[in-house]
């Protein structure tokens, strides 16, 4: 019986229902297309929920001032360094939990989950100290003007000070994804987003006894929403019905498991520090062109993230399938899962690119009435969207390396494509050759195309199939 015949036995609706409800599935056998669908749907919705955080904040903050929007952009570019650590650890968590799940080693999966949480707490405390003590210095370092710093430093202070909510939300959801419980990760983000949407206007503009905090209110609302979701995640880990089931006896440091986790995560942290630090430097270059241009760039990136997150969801599905199938000693099935997921991702991103290319000014107009903000933001959206199909293949393939536990290869790819190519090219085009913001936008697109080409070439070599974690 062919895969198509197997999949056709269930309607799309029933498959969608199964995906949303998270009914237990063994992703190491049966239809690969069905496995991709069941994992990707909740992961796509999870990533959409994550991007809604950013969009909701911008929608409300844009009503405060241009400086407020720019503050969010500068702070988020610094927060991406937190994301780098969180995502790097989460890649290791997903890879190791998926591998143990594929091997049917539930105890090993539980032990990995606990060590991931311990590491996340320790790192987030260090970041909180810096964020609470030096918010003004951080914004100044990023090129913020004095009036912007004075208006927005409290936003930076609250968001970085409460980064433990960001860290644990990422890490625990990565644990759920690795175990194949993608729907649990999705529902926790729905909870946090619902709270964020309700609390944002209350804390930004004030309501009853709650004063108007301005841009700081967006950080307060987001931190409360994420913090509530983390509490819900922990309750599920200890008392829920997922594959990962923790008990008090599990809450001990296991040196061997911790060392293995750190070993795998170093490559993941490294690759995302390279990637996200390049965004920090790009933001620094953009700040040379004034708050309006910076605000347009910030809004455009937020809009793009809304459609990049579904692609991330599909990439995460591929990573889980690779990890579990390698654990089950089925490398060819793992590879086939990647190519099927890549194709679906390319269809989606190609469609989105056409929408952005033709309607970018309309989208920017929803967030700002400032002509300069709209013009620069629309141009950013159009140029970057031109490379979306390549972006799709690059994202899925790179994340699949990570799912196998090979986090070193993507680190090398990121180093070459971002630091050796993107940053010098952006600076020369934007500053030296006076192309301005267009030089930065072009550098972003060309770097992502290069990542796709190099990533696919290395993936086809197949060394990732022999990685042991």
C-alpha cells in the first residue's frame, strides 16, 4: 500500500484534529507525509503564537511614539542573544529527547529534560543581573539616541530582567517537541498569547488603578503572559499525560547527562550567537539612518517573523523526525522526511513572497502613518521576500542537522554566510558605497540564499546520519 493511499484513509480534518489534540503517535513508522502533518501543524501554530507576541507589542507600542517602536527594535535585537542561548539549548534538548524517544528510553528522556531546565535557570539568572543593572548602557551601546534611551530603558530592564520566562518557555517546549508532544507546546503559547493580548493595552495605556506605563507596559504584559505559560508547562511535565513525566526524584544534577547536553548544545548556541549577533550588528548599521528608518525596519522584521515562524514550525517537525528515526536506526526514513518537509515549506514560503512583494506598503501602513517608516519598511519586506524559497530549504535542512545532533555543521555554515559574507557586504553596500538601507536588505537576502546552497550540498553528503548523541 502506498503512502498516498495510507494518508487518504483519513480526511484532512481528522488529521488536523489529531494534530491539535496531540494524540500519541509513533513517528518512526507509517506514512511520512502523515507524520510531517501531525508534527508540523501544532509546531506551525506554536511558532505563529510566538510571532504574535511581537506583532501585538508593535501594534500597541506604535501608538505611543516612534522612539517607543525603535526601543522595541533595539531591545529585541539584544534579546536575540538570549534567544541564541535558549534556541541553542533547545536544539540540543530536541535532538537528545527525540533520540531517546526513538530508542524507547523514557528514563533517559526524563533525565535530559531536567538537566535542560537546570541549565536554562542558571543562564537566565546571569542575564537578568546584567539587564536589570545596565539597561541604559545597553541601549546606548546599540546606538539609541538620548531621548530614546530615557523613554525606553525601563522596557529593556523589564524584558531582560524577566528573561527566565523566555528561556524556559523555549526550552520546555523543545522538550515537548523532541518527545513528539508538539500540541502541548502549542497550547502553552496560546495561553501566554491570550494573556499578552489582554494585558498589553492595560499596562501600556492604563486601566482603573493600573497606571499607563507606556512602552514599559508592553514588557510587563509579555513577561506575565510568558511566566504564566511556564508555570503551565511545569504542571504538565510533573502531572500531565505527555511522554515526559517528571517526579521529585528526577530533580538532581546528573553530570554525565549534563556534559552530553552541554556538548551538543555548544554548537547550537554557537550557530545562533553567530546568526543573531549578525542581526545586532545589522540593527546597529540601520541606526545610522535615523529613528524613522529604524522603525520601518523593525516593523518589517516583525511582519516577516509572522510568516517565518510557520517555516520554523515545519523545520522543527523535520528535526524531530530526524532525531526519532535515527534513534530507531532508520536513517533513510529520516532523510526522506527532510526532503518532503522542505518541499512543503518551499510551497508556503513561495506563496508568501508574492504577497509581500506586491502588498508590502499596505502591510506597513497598518502599523504606521509616517511616510518614511512605510517606505523603508516596505522596501525591506520586498527585498528579503525575494529570497523566501531559498530561505525555506535552508531553514529545514539546517534544522535537520541539529535534529541529528550535528550542531557543528550549521555553526560553520552560519559563520561563513553571516560573519564572513553578510556583515562585510552590508557595511560596504550601506555605508561605504552609500546605498543606505537597501545595502543591508540585500545583504540579508543574499546570505540566506547562500545558506540554502551550502546547507543542501552538505546535507546530501550524509555525514549527519552517523552522528552519535
